[in-house]
């Protein structure tokens, strides 16, 4: 598994959104994920995010 910063206009397998709060103020419309997206806003969600990414990759 590798990570890179997403660029607008490209499609990625999975997108991991890391935000500073639960409000999702930023528009994410410019980003596309073929298999799915994971959204977290707190460091306590890292383990859950990893599990979600593994689930997406294995399905």
C-alpha cells in the first residue's frame, strides 16, 4: 500500500480524506475514487480507516 497526495482531475483506487473536523467544509467533487473513499477527522480513527482500506482492497 502506498500513499500520495491527490490531484484534481485524476482517478485513484481509494481516497483517504483527513480533515480537521466533522463538518467536511471542503468540496471533494474534484477527486474521484474507483473503489471507494474513507473520511477521518480524528487520530483515534486511524485504525478504523486502515481496516476500511483493507476491506475495500480485498473486495
